[in-house]
C-alpha cells in the first residue's frame, strides 16, 4: 500500500507528523517503529482523498524545505556543529519562583557519600552545614531539636538523591530545599558500587516507574529484606530480639517483562502548531522521578512482551485520535489501561478449549487468569495482582501460614478473608477449611468472587460486600455448604447447608487473612479484630510501613510474630509485598 504514493508525499507527511505531532523522543521512536510505514500510508491516503487543495498535497518545495529545517533543529538537534560554529555562553538556570535558597543555592553541586536507601528507593546522603547558618526566619522547633535525624551539627543535613547505592560517592545538583532536607539530581557516580549494573531501560534516569534498575537483583532483594526489618523496629517499635528476623526476600527469575498490567497517562492535550490537525498529546507514559511531569514511554521493560506490542499500536491510536478530533476527554488528560490476561469465553475450568491471551484496554470487559488450579474471572480495570509468576508463590506461602494446627494442636476450621478482592486467598484456601468468608468493599469485586466460587465449583465460600470493619459486627448469617468427609478415604459422606454469624465462628480454630490497601488497616477494624481474638492472623501488605504500624497494635493485643516474609513482587522497583504471621499467645 505504501508504494502507491509518491516518495514526495511520504516525505511531506512524515515531516509533518514529526514536527506537528510529537516531541523529540516520540518522533525518533515513531520513525524507527516497524509500524511507521503503515501510519504514513494511512495519512497519505486520507490526505490524498481530500480536496485537491489540501496542504499535504500542495506544499511548495520552499515550504517542504522550511518544514525540514524546523524538524532538523527541533527534533534532530544532536547533529555535530561545524568547526567554525560560534560557541554560545550557557545561560544560568532559571530559579523557580518558590525556591527556598537555604541551605543550598539552586543547582548548587555537592559531592556526597550515600548512607542508605529510603523505603521510596531514594539514596540518603548527608552534607556538612552549621546550625548557626540558619536564616533569621528559620527557627528550630522543639520537635526538631528532639529528632536525632535533624541533628545537622553532628550528623549533617539530609540530601536525597535517586538512582544510587549505599556506599557510593556521587556528585549531585540541588533542585529543592525543604525545612529539614533537600532533594538533588544525580550528576555523576564518582566511586561506584560493585553491585551497580547498567539499567536496561534508556529512560531509567528520568522515569519514575522504576527505582532499582541500576542495582543487581540480589542487592535489590537484600535491601528489601533490611527495609522490612528496619520498619518493624523503627515504626513498629519492636525489639529485634522479640520476633524472628525477617526472612530473605522471595522472588522469581522473571525480573523483566513480568508485569501483566500497566496504566500509562497523558496530560491535557494542547493545540497543534500551524493549525495542522485538532489537538496534540505531548507524551504518553509515567511521571518523572523528580516532579509530576510525564516522561514519554514508548516501551516499558518491566511490562510483558504482549503489553509492549499492544502499547506501540495503542499509542499511535491515541496520538491520531487527538490529531483527528476523536478524543473523548478533550479538556483533560486520561489514564490508559493495558491488562495482559486471557479472554473470558464463559468456559469452566474443566473446558478443553485452550485459553486465548489478550491485552485488554477496556476497564469494563471481563478477562480471566489461572492461578495454580483455579480460574479467576474479573473486570480488566479491577484490582488483581499483576505479576503472574510470583502470584502462585505468594498463595502457597499464605496457605502454609494459615493451615497448620493451632498451638493446642487443633486443626484450623474457619477462614475470614478481609479485603478479599476477587477471592484469591479465600478460594485458594477453601479445600483446607470447613467454612471460608470473604469481605470486600468493592461490590463488583464481590460479585466476581462469588462467580469465581461457582466457576470453580467451590461451595464452602461466602462473600460479603461491605467494609472490613463490618465483618465482625454483621448480623447477616453466613450460609455455606459444609461437607463431612471420611478421614480414611477423603470421600464426601454428607453435605449440609449451615447458617451462622461470623462473630460466632470458633475463635480458637479461626484464621483471619488481611490484605488491605496501601493505607493499612483502620483503627476501628483492628479494635474489632482484637475483640474477636482469632487464633491466627495472616497479614499480607503492599506497604511494609503501614504494616509495621499495625503490627505494634497487634503485638500489643497479645499476639506473637511467627514469620516475617517479604516478596519481590515488582523487581526493579522499590515496592515490597510483606507477609507477617501472628499467633495468639495462650496463657499457661
């Protein structure tokens, strides 16, 4: 199809696309994309079918050269300068209007040593300053005087620097001062760590999606282990001798191309230059490491291969939708969805039909995934853990923690799954318990969970749409089918429909599984948990800091920590999934 049109038309349209549609990086990515010929051909065909006076088909040679000049200066500005080119004195950086010039000037450069990493994956450095240098309007508060981390005389002023490794000496450039710390960009690593590796992604230095690509995977996991331990001691206020040391972080070999869901963004579209087309999307990607501006991301190295294949086409589609006036949200930006899953065709788990993969972009379309021997259907836009390689590993650890007999040697019989989502842990554990109940605030997720129970022919699970705080106070009886089996053969002897309130579950053989959102558990929920007093609590968290905060209260309520197990659910990033198992202490 491309050969139908003249080479002049192709060059004209390509130039217009690069100049009028895209930024420098996007234009370069577009030119070298294997799909650019099809896009050029489509545009040439559309413009050729318009009236004979269309701009693309009537450009003069002078206009073509003008466009090419703009393209070469704005897009491909990395060309070498001629020998006789006049050197231009660089202008000093423009200082942001709200910049606070103490203790460092804007873009002041420092050479510092990295001491540690924060739980956001940012390096902690300290610069020598004197408290006597404080400006007149900067008074040290009584709280700050008691905070050892703010002891600038003895410990130094904290400077946060991204993409570094503890022990390295780095040169950095200050871009923001706060009341008790500063933030800086990394300019150069002077003394490199032996664990530093070359990032796979060329956008790693600026894209905020990954924090650890510069670190060997073994060191990433060592730091995640130490961060969980440190948070339990500092935030949870636990004596390290009072609980088992944090186990080494568990991960799989899939450290790139593992993520089965990404949600890139674009900001409010702007008007195109020269009146060509309707609107222009400047970038589709993720926020920068240092501010809220977007980095254009044509390919994400931690996303699955199928997602990246779809992303290339999806980006082109959105850029063209903006240009041709088809965007639904013209006055603001949007968050896109790419979910790598299986097409939901209505077939049950025993179907002989081979599941067909899909990358779904519609939040309201049902998809499915298979975890171990169970099939889960869910809306593509709803929450479901998005590392399919680690998910079975995490499920196994939860079951291993939930199913052993209690301290009296009695088998656990009841399971309550709080924040259950689509029923992952509840359904996975159903074979090991007489009765399982899941609670979830998202009503659609509860519908999915109950559907998944039926899909997998599981009859002893019940799901409730309510906040987790309501589970122990609910006056609605739970009706489930209980089965009596022959202990010698494992065969079902009888089945019966039973009805009971959750608050009447036998606490000595009940385990509560908690998998809350990032903010952790509410005080109201924890108080009800303490009053219910189950024999065991299995707490999975996506934020070890809030988990450590909640742990202080759980331990104070009479529970001992049996296991602390982190998981590397998202390699190359700072994110940690952490499992803590609590057992109710029994009085002698």
